[in-house]
C-alpha cells in the first residue's frame, strides 16, 4: 500500500475507526528468474525487500504517526496471494487498496483487486481516484433490495456508527423506455413510489439506527446514477453489498468510475457478512 493516496485514506479510516493500521507492500518477482538464477534472485529479493521496508517506514510522516497504532509489513510473492494471506493472518476487519487499469483492458478493476474481492470475507475499500482524503462524514449505501443487499445494510449502518457518519440508503430505479416516453414516465413514477415504500420498510426494520433513504430515477446506467447521486449528496464513500451468487457488474462499474472510494461488503453463501462492529485492524 505504498500509493500515497491509499496510504492517506487508510490513515484517515484508521483514525476515524480508532483501529490498528497495518501498511502492507508486496514485492513481486519473476518465478522464471528464480528458477534460472536462484542465488542471484535471492540476493536481489533481499535487497528489494530491505529497500521496501525503508521506503514504507518513510512514507508515513511523523505528524501522521502521532496517536496512530501503526505497523509496516513487507512481503514478497504474488500480490493477490500475499494480500489475502496477510489480511487473514492479521485478522483484519477492513482492507484499503487501489484498483489500477492494466494494459488495454480499459474498464477493468484489475486482477489483484478482483481476486481479493472474490476471496476475502471482510470489508474492502477500493480507492481508484481520490480527490480528497478528509474524514468520512457521509456514506451512501446503494441497495437493489436483494437479500445480500438487505444484509449488507447492517454492516453499512455499523460502519457509519463507528465513523460517526451520516448514512443514506438509495435505490436507483431503472425504467425500460421501449414502451415510449409516456410509458417511461408512468412506470418511473410508479416504480419510484414502490422503491420508496421498500426503503421506508428497510428503515423501519432498523429502529435503533437513524439514516436517510432516497429513491432516484436512473439516468443512464445504474452505476452512473449512483455516482451522480453520491456527488449530489456530497458522499465521501459509496457502499455496496455483493454475493458470489449475484451479478457484480454494478459493483465493478462503481469501482471503475467512482471519484470517491467504494467499500464492498461481502455477503457469504449463508448470508453472514463480516461485521465491522469490533475493528481492531484495518
């Protein structure tokens, strides 16, 4: 996690959650070179790891370290493997990482981020482009009313409580306009009413929490509408729940295009998502 923006976001989240922060950097080496030149490669790896330790220690300024429970870790190997292993070994509750486009893939979240999201059962914050690293004051949770989304809302609510942030639960209503403009207007109004009723029902089933709800009409794709709403609501973070059983295309589009970090709440096969209520490590 040597990227300055990700480091800054991780520090902000750790402070806001009063969590222990582990900064991880993975040095990747060619397995082919290791096979052909084992002794030389071992020495090169040793020097690279030592230099990575030095740089990682220096990346956090003294002012940032004040009052922060911080530890740095350097691993060598496959990036996805080491991130997943370290998160599990450290019993992390939340992972902050970037998602970078590689080669000519264009709209892709990156193979490392994709594997991490598929295999880890903890909250993962993906930060692609960060315009600011101020504290999280406003969280926007996008729900499609699926079972995993209903379950994920509880994690989003707990996260907002830990961070002392406001939460807005929204649903983007997608209207098929094949029936013409008049039909689209009628269907849009009807589905907005239905979505608002469902959102109010979600809120009623969480009486111990106070959060806002908002049904919006999709303009373009659902992901684009969520991002636009987040900007209108001045959201600092977008949250969305995913399940391996469901289509993750909206989540991937959010990660790819969102100007603010996206936290992905994984929901297991049995519907038991990882709760962030006790967050000792991020």
